[in-house]
C-alpha cells in the first residue's frame, strides 16, 4: 500500500466547527510557511462557510485571503469545499456562475475542489465537475455519509461508480455527523477499494467519540487520506488531532512522514489563539464535549447546539429530548435526507416545530416546502426522480431525496402542487452579466461580482466598505468620530 496521507483542516473545517469560522487572515498568515513544511497532502483553507464569514463578520475579502495563503504556501496543495450547484451560497446558481466561480477559485490558488451535494444528487454535481476539469483542478467528489434503510454499503458503492464515470479524480467519504462507526468504515473502504482505483479520503468529526477508532479501521482497510485538525482546533465537533494521528500511524509501514518538529510548532502557535477565542466566549466549551447521542439520533454537533439555542429562546429547554426523538421521524418522513447543511438545520427546525406546536407539520418552514416541491431537485413521489415544472429562485440547497417522501406528509405540506421533471439548474437562465449589471460600480472585478451573486444582501455593504473604508481618527470616553477615506 501507498503511504498514508493527511489533510489539515484547521484553516477551514477546524475553526468552522469550533469557533464559527472566525479565524482572521492576520491570525493565519504568520504560521503558513511553517505549515507548508509539515508535509501535509493538502491544507483545506477555503469554502464551506469561510466566504460568508469573511464578508459578513470579519470584513475581509475572501478572495484576498485565498491569494495571501497561496502566496505563502508553495509546496502544499490548497483545498476547498464546494456545495455543488449551490457553490458557497444557499440556492442553486446558473451554470455560468458555477463555471466562473470555479475558474476564479482555481486561478486564485485552489488546487483541489471537494464537491458534494447534500442529498448525493449527482445532477447537482454535473456543472461543478465539468468546470473543475475544464480549468485543470483536481475534482474530489464527496459522498455525504449517513445511515438509513436506504443508505446501504451497496448504495455508496453505486454512487462511487457513478461519480467515477462522471470524471472524479478522487473520492471522499464525508461523514459530516461523525456517525460512521469503525467496523462499518473498514467494510465500506475495503469494498470501495475493490471497485475503484481512485484515491479515497475519509472525513469525520469527533462528536460521537469514535472518530479516532474509525480512522484506525479505515487505514487498516486501505484508505489513502484522512482529514485531521491541528490539536488546538481539534476534537469535539471538529476532526481528530493531527499530531496524535501522525504519531500513531508513524508506527506502521504506511507512515505519513510528517515533520513532527514543524507540526508541534504549528500547534504551539495556535494554542494562544484558541485560548483567546475561548476567553471571548466564541469557542463554547460545549462544542468540545463528546456526545454519543449523535450516534443514536444521527444529529451533527452543530445541529445539536442549534437546537439547544432555539429551545432556550422559546423557554422550552425541557423539550430537548423530545425534539431529538422527533428528528429521525421527520427524516424518515422526508425520504431520509443526509443531515448536512442546510438539511440538518431544516430537519431540526421542523422537528422543533412539531414538538412545540403539539401537532406534526402544523407549522412548516418555507425551506421544507421548497424541498418537498422539488425546487432544487426534489424528493420523489415514487422511486423515479421527478421535479417541479416552474422556474423559481428560492433559498436552500436540495436535490433528489434517497427515498420517496411519505405521501400523507407530502400532501399535508404542499397539497397537490406539481413537482419538476428536469435538472433544476436547467431552469435558471445565465446570471453572471445580470449580476454584474445589478451590482454596478461597487464591483471592481469578477470576484466582486461573484461575492454579490452568492450573498446579495451582504455583499453591497462589504464592497462599499472595501473600496471606501472608514478610518477611525478620534476616540475618547465620550465619542468616536470617523472620516471616510476615498481610495
């Protein structure tokens, strides 16, 4: 077997999982050259919520962050996470937006694009995969892992064969909830290895307390790459610690051969940064705790914390266990969607409404209705894939559900409304030029236009501040005055 490889996730999923993606670029830059010496297979640095967090909370240009990282990382591949036709936003985008976004992601420094669809609907991967190959990026197709009567090993093997035929360069088992158990991991990886020669990467989370054991068995089965996070941003709802796994697997013939001295320097660098976020309350220690209920209810750690927050706001914290029990029932009703963003939040909210109202589906969020209608490649009413016939621009990230939606539930949610019959993105006309016109002079380049296309409500203010920053000139106990500097 080839030597085991490790992808470092601290600069994307690690801090997204633990501190809501709040790492600032100036906290990242000083350690990049040292990280480049470690010998990682890749560093996951972009995608997921990083783009949104940069412009919404950090007042940073996500494109500039990527360029700065690329400038400082010369030897290690840079990786990003992409939500298929949804890119980094929360709706489907036209194919020209998808193409342009991927072109500029690769141009600005990305080597590997891990692309997935929340429902494993390969129709929602087509445009992304085509563009990744067009611009000479590495296309890693991720299968969203979950368990249900539908999600068998055979289901995943068929999915692997499908994306391989579509042009995938590697495969990722994306266990977003941390529910892949060690022996199931061994069986899945072993059988995948029998049907494909593509490299296989495993991504999981520590929430349920089994992640390290899962990696151990997967490595024994021949998995090629594992995702880890440097220890200060590991554990809990994040990934297992890079140093611990590097030491563990250095004792086998597949030694990943990481530079341990450099790795320990990276860990020491991030410790005070982690402590700062903990002191500020941004790193809530609850996300570092092990919660085996994840394994029982298949609920990701982020979804658990979201439910706790929602219940607290409603003064209904005592209903927590009831809501947890309702989650798998809702998931079954809706065709067993994998609980990954945004479906995890949607299913959790519906379960919450069902419990708090005392009547199932009495109150249904718009996003659930859109999902059932098929506005993003819906839940089938039969085993065939059927879709809605009208053109809508709506929020969400949906595809074809793995199993038929319960007919009574479907009737209660959307009545006799139609379901679409084509790839949802085929109903969206080219958007880039329209977006460029809409944002006007606020956008100085195509990257700015894409920021607006993905986050139209946030981007205008961000772009205005970017090109017309406010400089603080005076601050005292009584007042703070600002002056606008034109650039």
